[in-house]
C-alpha cells in the first residue's frame, strides 16, 4: 500500500483570483508583508499497487487525466509507503 501526496497549482502565467482574494484578506488582518499568494489543491491518495514504480505511474496518469488541467495547472507528487491503519 502506498500514499501519494499530490499538489496541483496554477501555472505562473495564469491569473489567480483566489490568491488575490486571500492576499487582500491577509492585508486587512494586518499581514501587510505578504507580497503574493498562489492557491492550489492538495490531495492524499492511498493506492494498492505492486510496487512504487507502478503507484507512481498510476498517480501520474490520474493527474494527467483528471486531477490537474494541463492547460492551466502544474502538478507534482510524492509516493511513499502508506502508514498502517489501526
């Protein structure tokens, strides 16, 4: 069993209205030193795969087909042995 941690972010050239809204809210709360914010998505996916290479291949395909929009988003992921659930 493996655990994939997937990070999806907007490409640097894509406008990020959510990030701008968060930045404005942080400024209104007194965090004037914040210069920029980029918002994204984080997912944890448990995968029952034969080995790490297979798990990584499956996660890459998931990201390419569904989890990220390749036109406006980039993705990266880490795959590790999943902790045992008790």
